[in-house]
């Protein structure tokens, strides 16, 4: 892994490809996760563009119904399991040990295993394109009995299920690793209440992954048994297809929070730095993260309001779904009050963070709408739902991830990213995103169902669909700008220095990129913002006592 | 005019092509533009060794900013675990809590189907499974005695108890296999009824955990022969013990809900 | 600390382990008697059986897995899933019953 430094000669060996493939260094593994996630983002994005191309106008454009089913199924599965989650795991891998002042993760080899299992899971999922019958055409939800051999005889469904089990095991192992690292490898003086908020969010997420993912693995194992051994768990005649929905959503609703809570952590890191203020209500943010972590497990059946739940369960899940908006709202106020009265520096990370706040607010609120049962029955499986979760996952998580990329790439690679192209990237993405997904709210209210490859021209849906398609290609343009920005900045190589943003947390107290061992000496922490306090002390300015 | 892709192969080509193309671009960026293959300009651990220090610092020393310098100035070379506990033990307990959720998926399905009467137990041999339970409890006992023995540095007893645990675990699998055969001879299979479905999948996954435990136990035994475990360093035995007792706990639950409550 | 906790048992005797073993076997025996001999009406049988098996689990977790006397964090870690387990069980039973 580490290139050997020969004492006395100052010759360093170049890190070879084998070094990368066999590394157990959390930073190299983190970078590989990010690259892997970006690859699958490109693949999943291509599938998304195919969907939009098909739906741009009434009539068949590019895909027939069966191909369309495969494309949207693989789009959803890819984006969730192979883009968003690996991307967050990658950022967590790189920055959690740095933020808590550790030299590596608690189990470096397990960490490498998680990475390569994620690669293997991705290969398994994508190899399902090659079997007869093509990729799994079951939606990313894989509802029974659609997944039974009667309706999906192709073995692509088995590959889909096995791929997800492998990916799930990788993230469970990763969760164990993150929990042990965060609890047991903090630098001296780094109490839980001095933990950076990103690390807190990764910890909460790790607990959700730990408890939710095995449920999906169990359900997938039953599904595989149903398909291959002839068992009857989800067979309508003797078993119960709704059981699959319970087990699946018991994972997949927490998965929404698994995807968004780390992005919230990124935002909580960026806002105080670019507002030149301490975060407003540190402990409120921590407690609301924990509350989201717990409540996230109590809302799963609101995805199942149309299956005919008992009134008792219906009222419970309506209530819990509305309650979970409260901790999210608490965070929203924390972030806004962090910015109020601050001297805002409108650099790209802050722009994307504000994009996160506004877009996630829309996504969050449209989620509360759907908790209202009569409305949910109307909106279920329409484009309203598609709009809602893209505002949460794209408008929330992806904006947060890109904010994190602009914030942390200088640390990871040692050079600054171009601000001008960064701002163009932001505005293209902001406009493209809203142009794509806002019309889908209206389409949903007009009654357009999701997962249909075509629609009649006389329904009045054409303009909205065309707008969405144009928006999707603007998003493509935005990410091409991002790619160009990264390449040009890499060629320009304007050194970032240890701390380009005047940050607060320990990752800014080492070189960019950090050495293999992160810190020559493990810092001893005595406050919430160690790097900022050191900077003030060095400048001879007073350091006020903070709460923790 | 509609342009239609004809076959799944074209899709494979499209998805694979996108992956490959982005892979090449990303790989190119990673290895050429980011200089990922070039070693970081920072020192390696090896220069922190006395040998390197004695060499007179001919290796470029870290160039930290003044702020970074002041943050790590009063730092320590090695920090103890912040909770003062072993990573492995904490990791094992964390893993076990995820195992609870895995078995909840299977047990939850069984209990729910039982509660509504869709699932009726058939041809269960309570006495035989009681013997199996006894054997598994015995194996838990020997595993804990093995830990006790190694902590008292009684290597002979340690190996003896590990061997005993392997035999008892294997005996449990044997009993379970006999019971499976007996059920199948009565026509109860994974496909015959909802009970068969839930029974074979649940006990199958539990049996799989026992088999994994047996493999781990064998590896532990081999390490014991090598003298890897001492009174000071026996975390490998303790974490294995946690796993094994957990598998025992799962069996206690399965024994109760499948065999006892009929 | 973990080492201290295990140290508690080492050095003097194996008696807690043996006592727990005897208790586990005895409880299992009682459970089987209850099932096979029908001392109590069939519909009430699950109540004592569930209580007894929880007692067994508690014994194994506290003494064989050393939760008793060890760092409380391990106990919390083991108990974290319990509310979620109860919630999904309750939801499944209520939903499938209707």
C-alpha cells in the first residue's frame, strides 16, 4: 500500500496498480469507492436519459415496453445501491478517520473487503444484462409475485437478488467498521459531544445500515428460495406477497434516511465554515439525527397504504410519518440560523448547500403530503411520487454530495477546483433539476402513472414530459461541466494548501492530500472546532469558551 | 421515425459501454491527471523510525502549515482506544445486533403465519430436538470452559474443550440432519407446505451459522495447536465464543417457537 | 474494560459456568415437560414457555457472553435491535391478521 521511502536516499517508489488493488489504506479505499460510485452514476444516468428520451413525446421513441421496464428497474437499483450509498461510504471512509484524528479505520482489511464486495455486487447486478431475457424488469422494489418464476422466468432476477445480498453484506460490514471506528478510535479529548457533525451523521447512518440491511438480505434469501427451491413465502395462494413489502420497506424506508443523513452531515460541516459562524445548535442537530435514525424505522408501511392495512396500522404509520418531519424541521432551522448573521462566502460548496436546503425542503414537504391517507391513495404510483423522491434523493443527497465534492476534493487531491466552472455547474444543475422534476408533480396530479413506457397524446401530458426531458439533458450538461472543471483544475494544479476554506475540523490540520498515516502526532482535542481555535490562537485573537 | 433497439445484447452493449467508457475516463483522470500513482509528497511511517531519524533527515520532512503544526504540536504518537475496549469485541457485538435483525426477518414471517393459522406444524419430534438443544447447550458450555482454560494458561484443557466443542457442534448438525430426513420421509419438504417452507429455511440458516461456527472453531483449534492464544491474548477465542453463544441463543428461540409452542 | 471483566471469572473457579450449565439444562427439561405432559391448558402454554426461554437467553448472554460485569455498551449494543424487532413482529401479526 504505502510506497516505500528509502531512508537516506529520499527515493520514493511510485504506487503501482497492484498497490491500489491491494491497499487497506482508508483514503485509497475511499477514493476507489468514489470512482466506483461515479462510474455507476454514469451508467445509471445513461439509463435515466433513455427513460426521458422515451417519454419525451407520446408514442414509441427508442424502447419497447419490455426494454423500458428493464431500463427503469436498473436505473433505480443502480442509483441507490451502486451510486448514492457507495459515494457516501467513500466520503465517510476518507473523512471519518481524519475528522476523529485516527490513523485508519478500526478494521482496514474488512474495509478493503467491503469495497471489493461492492465491486463484485455491482458486477453481479450488471451481468444480469447478459443472461437470456435481459436485465431484471421488476422495478427497484422487486414486488412479489412479479418476481416469481411465473412472471419473471429469466435468471436475471436471481442475479439481481444475489447482487443485492452481496452489496448488503458489504454495507453491513462497513457499518460495523464505521461504528467501531467512531466509538473506539477518537483522538484523546474528542468526546462524543466534540465529534464533527459529518462523523455523527455517518455513525447514525451506520446504525441504520446495521439494523435495516439484514432485513433485506433475509427477504432476498426468501425470494431466492421461492424462485429456486419452490418455497412459498411470497406465493399468493399459501404465503403472502404483502410480507415481501413489509420486509422490503423495513429496509428501504430507512434506506432513504441512510442516503440523506450523511448528506445532511456534509451540509452541517459546510454551512458554519462558509458562514464564518459556529453551527447553530450543535446538540439539536445531533439529537435530531438520532431521532431520524430511530423514527426512520417506524414509517415503512406508509409505502403500503394501498395494500389494505388495518386501520390501526394505518393511523400509526400516518402519525409516525408526520412525526419524522419534526426532527428534519429542527435541522432545517439549525441550518438557516447558522447562516443568519454570518458573513456568507458564496463559494461553490455553499451554493450547493443552499441548493440542498431549498430542494430538500420541497421534497420533505411533499413527503408529508403523502402521509395523508386519502391523498396518498390518489397519488400512489403516479409521477408525484417520482417527483417527491427525486427531490429528496437528487435535490437533497446529490446536491449535498456535490457540495461535499467541491468542499473536500482539494483535501483529497491537493488542488483547488475552478470557482467559475463550479458556479456554472451549480446553476445548470439547479435549473436542469427543477425543469426535470418539478413538472412531474403536475404530471402526478394529472394522473400519469409511473413505470409506463408510453402515454396517449390527448391527455395533455406532453409538454410537461418534454420539459422534463430537456431538463434531464441540462443535468447531463451540468455534470459534463463538472468533469471538465475537475480535469482542468487537475491540470492547472493550483495548490490547495492544508486548509483552503479555513475549516473547523481535524481533516484540515494535515497536508492535502494527507500522508498514509494521516497525522504525525494524533492531535489532543479540547473543543468542538480544534483547527479554528488553533488558527485564532496563532493570530493572537481570543478564543471564547464554547459549550463543549 | 422511431429508432428501436432490438435485443438485450444491444442493451448490454450500451450499459457495458457506458461503464467502460466512464471507467477509462475516470481511470485516466485518476492515474494521469490526479497523479494518483505518484507517491504523496509526505513522509512514510518508515522515516518515523529511529533508523530513519538517525539518518539525518535526508528525506523531505512534512511541510505542514503553521496552523496544522500547532494542532498536532501537543499530540501523542499513539492514542489508546477511546472506550478502552478491544475493537474486535465491540465489532463482534455490533455484528451480532445485525444478526438479530436477519433472523427477525425469518422468525417474524414464521410467527406471523403461525399467529393467523396459515401455518400448522407437522410431524415434529420434540424429544429428538430436545436432545439437540442439550447438545448445543453442552457445546456452549465447553466453549466457555475453553476460554476459561486459556485464561488460566491451561493449554491442554483448552485444546480438549475446543475439540469437544467441535464434536458437539457436529453432533448437533447430525441430529438436525436426521430430523430433516425424518420430516422428508413424512412428506414434509420445503415445497410441501408453508410450514415446510418456513421450517427448512429457518433451521437451514441456523444450521449454516453452526457450520460456519464449526469452520471457525477448527481454525481456532489449529491456532491453539500453534500456541497463538495466551492468558494475555485470547480475544480470538472470546469473539468466537460470542458468536457461538449467539448461535445458541438463536436456537433457544427457534426451539421454543417451532417445537415447544405447538 | 473487557479484560478486567473476564478476569473476574478466571483465576478462582469455573463454578458460575457450571451452575449456569445446570440451570440451562434444567430449564430445557422443564420446558419439554410442559410441552409433552400438558400440565397447563394448551392456550396458556406459550406464556410460561416464552418466559422460560427468555430466562435461558438472559443466562447465556449474561454469563457465557459475559454481559454481566462487562462494559454496559455491549449490553446496549445487544438490546438496540429489540424495539425494532418487536415493532416489525407486531406490525406483521396485526397486518396479516386483518
